[in-house]
C-alpha cells in the first residue's frame, strides 16, 4: 500500500480519494493544445477547507506535488497534472455560502460554476459581471486562479475587479484569509490580488468573496458587418476616441462566421470579412449611445449595421459569439477528419490603437506559416484570440502552428501589448511571460513564490 494514499483516505474517506486509471486520465490536462501533461498519482475531492489543508500537509510530508483543478476549461495548461501529482479537485467545494444584498457581496466555494452564481444572485436583483466564454461550465475558483475575463470586460473589467477576499490554504497547511467584506478597505498589502491570477502556484483557494452589482436592464445590441478587418479595427479605435462606453464590443472574423454558421445556422453574413457585435446598457442615453456606435461603424466603412429589435434577437446575437469556440473546434475536426484536428488558442492583448496592426499581422502570419487562423475576441479592450488550426498527428502541422503562435506573441509584445489578456500563462506562455516582464520581474516573481511555497509544492512548472 502507498502510505500517502493511506493517509489521504484516512483524512477524506475512500470515496474522495480516486485512483481509477480512467479517471486519472481525465484529470491529466485542461483544454490547451501544445502543452505537456503528466499522470497524477491520485485525484482528491475534499469537501471543506480543513480537508484541503489535510491533503496539502500529507502531500508535503511525502514530497508529492499538488495540482489544484477546477473544471479544467483553461486554455493555457495551468491545470495540467505532473507525474505523481496529488490533484485537488474543487468539484465538491460547490456551495454558495452567502449572498448579502445589502453589502452586495457573495461568498462562494471555488467549485461553484460561474453561471450558477449568476443565476443565484439574479434572484436578489444582483449581477456578477465576469463572464468568460466558458461561464456555463467554468468555476469561480478557476476564474479567480487565472483572472478570467469575458465579453463584458470592455466596461466592467476582469475577475480581479470583483474579488474582495479569499480563503487560501498555504504550503504549510495553514489557512490564510485575505481582503475584506466592506465597500472600502486599504489595510496592508493587497494579498488578495496577489493570489488572483496566480494559477494555483501560491496556494489553494477554498473560498472567494466577490462584489456584486445591481442587475442591469436588458441591453441594446447591434452588429456591424465589414468587408475588411482593417475597417473593423478602425471603427473600434474611433469608438474609443469618441469616448463611447459600450458594455460589450466583440469581433468575429470571416473564418469564425463561417464556422458558426456551419455549426448552428442563424443567418450570419459569411461573405463578411469581420463582424463587430456591440451592446450598450439601457438608460436615459441608451438609444443615443447606440446611434453613436452605429454612426461610427458606418463612417468606418461598415457594409451593413443592424440593431436588434428585441431581447430575443439580442440574445441570439450574443449566442453567436458564445458559439465561437465550439464552432471552431468542429471546424478543426472537419479540417482533419481523421480525428486529429485541434486548436491552439492564442490570447494576446494590445493597446486599442494597435488593434488594426494586430489583425493585419495575424493575416500575414497565417500566410507565412501556411496555417488556418481565425480571429475572435474582445475588440473593445484590444484582447483577441487567434485560433490556430493544427493536425495533432502531423509534426509539420504542429511545427507550423507553434511558429504561428510564437509570431503572434512576438507581434503582440512589439505592439506594446501583453502575452495574455485573460487566459493566463500556465505552461503555454512561460517563455513569453519572461520576455514581457524582464529579468527583474522574473526575480521578483520567483522571490514571492519562494516565500510562500519554498519547496515548490504547488503546481510546479507553471507560470515561471
């Protein structure tokens, strides 16, 4: 018998210590391609903070690495297991502990699904704005660990803007509480933000206190169709120049439009080179704001601008954007019917004024590397997701895809951008993070890691 497994079973019970080989395989990786993954020793499913602490202490005593996992919907390899790892699955930590309508906060365990939290707070007339594309399956813990974004980021920001406090199990097995429940609070170092986006490398998050907003009324939505991505990029830049504040401003290129229409026909203009989807919050100026967006898009050369006439049409337009990822997965599979088609999903953010240069650059890189690349993303904040189609079984295709990925990363940094706007670093972008933050930044990251996790227990090999 393995003494570590015996200790884990004693602490959690047999049903929460999983060693079946088929189940272990399902916990080897997240959804990122081009990222290595190992075989975990065991998957644990603790039910409370005390059990998480017990798992961490047991793993530390036996020298086993700990890899926290949520729903494994990540796209950078941050949740990938390493050989011999103790995986801590947060799936059983799925309680919404508290919703406080007066303070406008919710306290949740990390396994709560984003959409479940949204539905629960909506019953109190409240809203949790971060809405990653995987919101119907991704968990709050995973969203916090990667500092996830979403379609509302252009106006409402990423996850970190809404995390007020955390409960975290440290490498020592001690439990740290950070942050606050109050509307204001500036006491001490901002440890909460340190853990948000740390991708499980500094501790295991066991509870999250998030801020909420009053639920918005139904938004007004429009689409603008362009014959070039350059014109679409120019429209986004002019929207910023004019000081307009859409609550959503998304871009779909022609590859995505065709993929979505093939996946679920809804009458999209597949002859268009780009589509901008915009929304404004309802209010006294909503109609004027939508008219201003329409005018900007028309002046930038839109072939067609269409405003949704009711909530049903608006929801259909938003659904088209949410279908981008599964549609491109099917496109990749259909491109390689042997079942080896895959996507390498990039995540690069540049200043809004450089959006056109990024779009044009991705087109050039696709041609130079001879790989199909579709672009979708949050145009309003300069965060785009080039989707690189590869054949996983073809070394030549993988090499081209990797080259395209690196060229896009290089272009983004050259344009004054960042290697990740919302997906995180994980395994996929460690080298690019080092280039972005420089040697001093790397040393500071390493010093923080060493202070909180001196033995390298948590999620080894990720981020740095």
